[in-house]
C-alpha cells in the first residue's frame, strides 16, 4: 500500500492532482486563441501569415526563457517560481483583451510566452523531488492528461462562450482563473516533502529513499554544462521537436483546416478539433502505466525507449495517411490517432528526463522543452508559407509525418540508464 500522509491520503498524490490542473491551465490559455483566431483576424484585417506570427510570438518567448526559468527554480525553488509563472501569464492573458493592432498583439503574446516559460520543466523538477522513481511514468501521464483534457474541452467551451461574450471578454475570463491557482499553490506547496506539514514520516522516508537523486551539487557553470555534454540530452531535444511541432499545429491551425478544407460545421468542428487531445488523455495515462510496467519488467532503457519508438512510428504512418485521405471524417480521426500516438510517448519522455537529469531534471526538461518549442514556433509559420506557396494543406501534414519518423529514430539512441553524474562524466 502507498505510504499515506497525516490526513490518510498520500500527499504526493494531492500534489500530482494540483500540478495536473496547472497543465490544464496552460492549455486553456494557449488553445483559446486558436478558436478565436477568425474573430481576431477579421477585426485587425490580418493575413494568414500575420496570424501565424501572432501564434509564434508566444512560442518564441516561451522557448527563449525556458532554461533561465528552470535555472532560477534550481536556485530558489519551484514554490516561488511557479507562483510567479502563473501570475505573469494570467496577467498577459487578460491584457490580450486590450490589443488594438497587429504589433500590439505580437507584443502581448510575446510577453505572455515569457510568463508561461518554465511551467512544465518546473513540474518535472517538482516530481524529481516528490515522486519515487517507480511512480514517475504514471505521474507524468496524469500530468499530461490534465493538459490534453483541457485542450480537448477548450474549443467547445470557447465556441459556447462566443455566443454571449466577445473575444476580448473571453481572454479576461480565462486569465482570471490563473490567479486563484497561483494563490493556492503558494499557500499549499513546499519544495521538499519533508517541509510539508501534512506529510507523514513514513511517506517522507519512502520518497527520500526512492527518488534516486544524486548527491547535492552546486549551481555553477560546470554543473549546468553537464546537461549539454550528455549525448542523450541532445537526442531528447531532437525527439521533442516533432512532438511540439505537431502540438502547435493542433492548437493553432487545426480548427481552420477542419473548417475551410474539411468543411466541418460548428458542432462537428468542436468535436473534431477537440478529438486529438481527447484521445491523448487516454494515451497519456496508458503511456505512463506501460512505461512503469515495462521498466519494472525489462529495465529502464526498454521501458522508456520501446514506447518512444513505437508511438512515433504509429504517429508518422497515421498522419501520412490522413494527409491524402479523401474522406473528411476519416482524415480527422487519423489526425487524432496520430496525435494520441505521439502523446503516448510523453510520460516516458519526461520520466527519462528525470532519470537522466537527476537534480538537473529542471534544466534538462527546460532544454528539451526549449528545443520542442523552437519546432512549435516554426510550425504555424511553416504551414502558412507552405500553403501559400503550394495551395495544398496536405504538404504540411506530410512534413509532420516525416518529423514523427525522425523522432522514432532518436529514441533508438536515448539512454535513460546512463544519467548525468555529479562528477560531470564525459559523453557516452
């Protein structure tokens, strides 16, 4: 039986629930703009390419500030840093309602991206300190399921809100939610389980004995550089480009693709725009359960990498078929299947990040997420230019399918069984 807190329920599981709501909030504020894009484009007379730059302004800032924010958390702790992250991004979500031109939209979305940077690496950092190694896969799965459930529900919720609120008012409503969360986080969370008043001695001892962190090390440049001297760090980063590139297609241009190219009306549009992330909720949970089970049975490398290779291979094939499908509903379902297969890899990806990074899990997670968000930043821009050049929406989908296949190849070389050491071992 799991070790319980003083209140009778493991405190670390309450933490997982709270961080899952953090993941949900990140997707609420990201996805709403894709649903509201037609209204924004119409009001400001934006071209498709200009709107792609609005989408990517967030991602550029998010990628640029991931590593500095994670490094800051290593110095002062995730309690204070995550509170700042959520309060900042919520402020600029609300301020998006004050946009008055294309340049102002770019600036506001860029500042929003600065604020949200570091949220997911901080979650990995928190899990590295609060979650025993044997539970990390399913915990990561629960975390990502929170994000993807939010992403699946947000299109329908926002479309419903458009019936009685303007796009500006919707941004205000979405932004206000974050302030409630930030207050709860700062009041309840502690950086170390031993400092939390509700953690029992038995649960504290279980966490500390099984979290597999190397001895404490400083925050100097040599320790920081160790992350980037490890071969698996680079392969994780390359792999994650495909995942985030695909994710940003979903939360930027997919509603437009389904409406203009696949000709879905409002009701079907809400269903099929949310379906990829809806299926991803199931994939997140089962990916986490399976990676933990395989790791226990066959070892940590097979337990992480087998899922990575298989998930991305399936995603690549399904996306390629969707690109050329003549049936609209079949194409939409295959896009959802490809997305879910790619998200099936998220739990082992972030669990491997903790396995390899140890006390540097936050910085490694930030590096991986930064690389991914470079792909995410380019995704809407590349799509807009490809569609303008070739007048064919199938080509961007074939590009995404190719990226998924490359990601499958990266997993063949990732070694979760060879962590970064405090001694700054050379690349292996």
